[in-house]
């Protein structure tokens, strides 16, 4: 049986406390070429624009203004772990009104808040939109998503997350895909590298690391030593199906017991072709519509009854399923039926 290729430990686990923090803010984009919010339909845009102008000393109370080059947006970002004050942060800007495009717009200074309500960064800059929209009198064309964009390094961290990583005496490693076998191998690899028991598997998703037992100067030194250790992960057998695109992905451990499969298509066709019957000119009578319906049933021959032999490897499973000679979308239905019969020995995931 083929084994999984060794993977670096840092690609298999998350280190306790080493995480990003989500930020969100509400701001205003200016400089749009007539593609902004319609203020009559988006009153919150007018409100934030009024607040910004008043903070800048411009009194607009009672004024009527309907600019088309501004748009209200939500600004989102992820604050990287151990970010210090002044560190750059990438941001994503998304329109929340009826703006047609953010292309070429500039985000005005926007504070970004975390879940605790405190401001951790401030964003500002020119938006790079990922689409284009062209509109005329009788037609319009939109490519991509012009109502969302990014600002690389568009925010600056103003506050640091209160977390004293250097004082930790122990650390937990959280597996991204929990598995008892993988967790046991991580424990064994770490203990072998240090030559003494410093790691202990707590459950299928957690490995405990005793920082003090590693005799390293700091937790950062300990993680720097173990994060590149190679581990062979184990994974559950899975079949993942995307019904929208007809995509099927199988893991290497998928197995199928010996089954027989029959598949065919039945097509019903109903066509209406009404006839109009009218009298001759100047003749008595009235025009009537006579219904006429053509009904047909067509049954494709299908694949008959085909045998799918036992699959002891992924290549044999694929060869057996390909022998059925059906389209990918029909293959999805066949795999569902094989799973229902108990012959597909894998987790079946439909998206």
C-alpha cells in the first residue's frame, strides 16, 4: 500500500496562540467615475460622508448633495500573529450599497475593529478592483467582481495583541485534520528529535509540548526547531463531489467492493404545436385555435449491467469506474448508489 509523502509539521498543525485576528471597519470610497452609490437608495452613504466632512471642518448641515463618485464599503483584514505597531496589513474592500464599480477609488481613513471592539489598525489607500463593468443605453457587460477590491499593505497596525508568548512553559499543537495515527506520529517524531519525552498526544487533534523539558531558550526557539520536522500524515478515505461543476475527487485510500451497476436514461418530450382554424373570407363562422400535442418517450440504451471489480488501489478503482463509460455527472449518481449499497468504503462528501 502506498504511503503518504512526509509533510512538514508546520503544514499539519496550528500552534496554540499563533493565530490571526479578524478586523472589520466601515468606511467611504471616493474618486469613482460616476459608479458610486445612489444616495437616494443608500442613505447611510450620505450619513458617513457628512460625518467625515464635518470632522474636516466642513459644515454641510441642511445641504443637498448627490455626488455619484462615493460609495459606502466594508473593510476587512486579518491581523497576522505577533504584528507590532506600524506593521503593514492587507485589506479587502467590498461595496455594501448599489455602487457599480470601485475601480480607481480611494479608501478614506477607516479604523478597523476586532471582536473586542478596540481599534487595532487604520486603513487607507487606492483600491485595486478585480473586475470591470461597462454599461450603455441598451446593454451592459460585467467581467469579474468590480464591486470588491484589495489594498495591498493598505492598513497599518496601531495596537498590538496582548499575548506574552515568551513566558509560556507549555504549548498545544492543534492538528488541522484530527487523526489519532497522525497525532501519535507527531509525538514520536518530536520526542525522537529531542531524545527525551517532551511531547504527549492528548487526543486525535491535540499534541501537548512541554517547553521547559526541551531546554530551549524560549518557546520561539522550540517551535523553530520542530516546525520543519517531517511527518507522514494519515487521512480518512474520502470521495468529494461538486455537483455544480461535475467534479469528482477521490483519495488514495478509497476502496470499492465488487458490485454490478446498470445505468440508463429516460427522456420524456412534450411539444405543443397549436393550429389556427378560420373560415374563408366573407364566410360565416369564427376563428378558433385547435390544440395539437406531440408526446414521445425515448429511452437510451445505457450501459447495461456492468461489473465493477474489487479495487485494491486507487488506479484499479478508477479503471473499474471508467469501464462504465458514462459522463462525470452520471458517475456522481453511480457513486451515490454504490455508497448506498455499502460497497463504497469511504466518506462521501457532496458540495
